[in-house]
C-alpha cells in the first residue's frame, strides 16, 4: 500500500464496513434478491473498473448468439437519461451509455437495454420480447437486488483483487471476501503467453472455494481501423508518432500495444467514460498539429468512438489520419472450452425457467 493509501486507510475501513454490512443484509435475508423466470448471467468485478467487462460480454454474445435469443442489460453509466431504454443503431452514447451503444452497433441481432433498476429492466425486456432465452447483466456483481443464476467475476492480472485494497486506499468496491459470491473467476489481461508458474501462483493467491472455476484470458487487438470512410490511406507498419487519446479506466495495455508501431507515443488521458466537449477536440488537434512531420496518426479506443460521435466538433478529425483499435477477449489454452461448457451447463439446467 502506498503512503497516500495508508493516510486514507480510516476512510477505506469505513467504506468497507458499509459495503460489508450491506452485503450481510442480503446474506441474512433482510434485503431481498429477486429471481426472474429466465436465466441471468452477471458479469462484474470487485474493482472500480478496467478489468475487461466489455470484451468479455462481447465474447459471450459471440458464443451464444446463434443458439440463444440473448439480451444485454446495463445500467448505462454516463448517460443523460433515466428509465428503461432499448438501444439500437440510431441511439447515442448520451442516451444509453458508451458500452451499450457499442454492443448495439456490433450485435444488431442482440437486444441491448439500459435501466438503472435492473429488476424493472428485466421485466421490461420480458414484456418486449417474451421469447428471450437469456439476459446478460453488464457490471452487476454488486447489484444484489437482482439474483443472477451465474456470476462471473473479473480481476486484472495486475493487480489481482487479492493484492488490492478497498477504496479510497485502493480501487476495490468492497472487501475481497465478496469474491465468494462468484461462480466463475476470470483473470483478465494476462501476458500473451501465461506460464504454468504464474498460473499456479495465482491459484494459490486467490484461494478460491472448491465450487468456483478459475479461468485466464488475454486481450487481442485488431488492426488499426479508420473511422471515416474518407481515410483510405494504407496502414503503415511503422509511424514516427502516434497520438493516443482515451477516456477509459486503464489505457496502459493499449499503450504497450501501440509502442511497437511507432518511434514516439504521445498520450492524452481523460477520465473513464469522459464526455467529449469542443475544448477537448481542440486540445487533441493542437497536440496533433504541434508534432512535427507527416508520418503521424491519431488513435483512440473503440469505446471512445461511441462518445466522440456525440460531439459536434468530431467531424474535424475527418481530415486527419484517425483510427481506433477494436479489442477482443481470448481465453488462455483450454479455458475457452471450460467457459463454454460451464455456460452451456448453466443454460441447460435452467431451461425450465424460461417463460415463453
């Protein structure tokens, strides 16, 4: 723990006790978890963010979309609206949130909805589409008013939740013991090649219970993708400068990925889920213009694109060499087969719950 973490420890203890007591109210039955007549998979984490929930949700959609009519239900973090909203290709990030907007654009055959009240969201989805087979809850591990049938907990390879501390001394939303509620724990953003030594070390450190399944995943990056159709330049193998700007929780893996394509990487970081304004666009353009030479490009994340689309000055990037980098989750070794089998077993055993 850092020096500042130690200074904030009294606040962290207080925050942790509040979340611990809240969880106990659910455990004791004083607060109710509502079950629904449909299989529900919850994806979440113990930390404040940046563990790869979005690419894991997309992984599950690709895995299930051909065999199950699936919906994604999110709170819609950062949106300026309230209540239940169905997202589609015509929605905007300001109305549904950046992650739901991304899901809606990438998976047009999957229902995507937002609701700050997850139980009302499930009921609204079932009224809209009573033939649904499955609902995936995005970022709902702490939302215990709804009872999911399968809880998937994500933790970064570094730091593991076992090495982290409760906010504000660290980034945890609750005590580490909350991990006991998970059915599957996935260690995300592992190295490309995960050694057996690292795997055994993590197994020892996390100390999961016998019924819990531990899996490991990594992030793979797709090629640089131009957003504007007017950008028909051939992508080069190497650039003098790459200017990366993002408003995501953790852009360090993306920085590491881009370093191999440039001599110099300039990074502009905004807060997670940042809503881009005119002044931000001008700041990015000035940084781009101030870098000497023509062998340079502007890059952002796929999630940032969803929010940039809402900014009135976004069109100014059209004349630049502007790209985004899609990412996807890949399970290590045979862990993909184990995840697929676990999800299939859950759905098979809970088909009787489906209300059609």
